[in-house]
C-alpha cells in the first residue's frame, strides 16, 4: 500500500470516527436533558430556580481614578494650581525639577 492510499484510508477512518463522536455527544446531551427534566419534575423546580444556575456576568463599572496625592502650586501665583492629573501646564514645564518639587503641596 502506498503512502497516498494509506493517507486516504486514514482520512476515511477519521471521518467515520468524527461522525461517531458527534452521535455519541448528541446521545449524551439527550440523556442528560432527560435526566434534568426528571429532576426538575421530581423537585417541582421553576424557571426562577433554574436561573440561579446561570452565572451572572459582573456589571462593568468604571473604576474611579485615584486622586493625586500632591498638587502643585505656582511659586509666585497661588491661583495657578495643577492637580497632578492630565497634561502638565506650561508654567509647570518651565520650572526645573527642583522648583517643581518645591511647589508640591498636599492634595486637597
């Protein structure tokens, strides 16, 4: 038997096996549903009872952004305050790193 003939035979065997697997899965599902129906009738369960089995999806909520621990106040103009969120203001960018740290104040 050549390799191509062997390959064709294997493909046919696989098709037969796949069909058998599908048949067995369908039969197992049917038997499982019949058993579930019997239990539902025996225990007089309602649809509301069965809904408890369905996992509820968690509600998607927006996470609140953690507030900045520090705000930054302009060294000479106390009305200019950057709350540490969003883009840095021009006045803050103009300060050197040491001056930026010097204008740090506790938030709130």
